[in-house]
C-alpha cells in the first residue's frame, strides 16, 4: 500500500475549534429557544448543512430555524476568536514538515465553507501547505457522504486507496472510509467507538503520531 497524499479535516483535527463549535452551537440554540445539549452538538460534528437541517428539526421540531442558530453561532464564535485567536492542534507543524520533506501531497476536506476555511488556515500559518482545499459548500452532498473525499482524490488525480484521510469525528470517519481512503482517526472530543474502529486503518493520539503510522506502512 503506497500512500501518495494525505487529506486533512480541519476543525478538531488541525484546529482546536471543535470545543468552541460545541459550546457556541449550544449557546446559540438556547438563546433562540431550542434546548440543545452537548450531545446534540457533538452529533453535528462534520455534518454538512444538508444533513444538519433535518437533524435539528427531528430534535427540536419543524419550527427549528437552522440558519438563525447557525448565524448566531458564527457571530458568537467570531467574537471569541477575534479576542483569543485560534489554536493549532498538537503535532500539526511536525506532521506537515514531515509530509513536505518526504514528498507527500496534501489537501484539506472540510465541512466548513471556503471563506472560513481559508481565513482560519491563514491565521495559523498553514494555508500554503496544501495543494487543494475542498469545502462542504462546493458539493451537494457533504459529510458524512463520501463525495468530499472522492472529489479531493479527483482533484489530486489519485485513487482513494492512494490517499490517507485524517479525521477526528465519527461523521468524518464515515465520509473518508466510505470513499475508500486509508482513514486514520485522531480523536478530539470523543474516543472512537466500535463502528469507527472497524472503519479506520489506525487511531493516532495526536497528529505527530501519524508520522509513525506512515513510517510503519513502508
């Protein structure tokens, strides 16, 4: 098995932002009268809008306004990050340096929109490290469907089996593994359950430990 490219998720994998997304999804929803709890917000990780809208209606009723909650969540989170900044996850720089020096190609496949993805990746100084950035708003079917990873592989001109996908959430793992990518889970807010363990090639405790996974595949 020869891996030629590594495709990265963004929130919770490269950026320590999932905890903020969970916090502000809950805060925004509750401000608007919808009793979202942590378990609900965790389930939304890596969900594209197409799937999040019916999910919120199932939880909170047909009058649940996804866009109103979403827009308030974006506003609250921006107010926080404008003051406190965005933190990189442990091992990101080490892994990117390794990939560059060993000739691996790199891409991003994130459920977020292109404007926010570019803004955040530039803020942490890694935007130029990636050959291509694929975002949820570029496709009809986002995560957990495989389309975003299939498109990333297509843009790279590679087969999914030649690409390693790095994901932190169950929805992301489902997307990457069903596309046929060699999937490695780097857990963030939750540990892998049986379904994820069956789907992944490996679990790495941090991004720098992905280097060991790649070395052991040679």
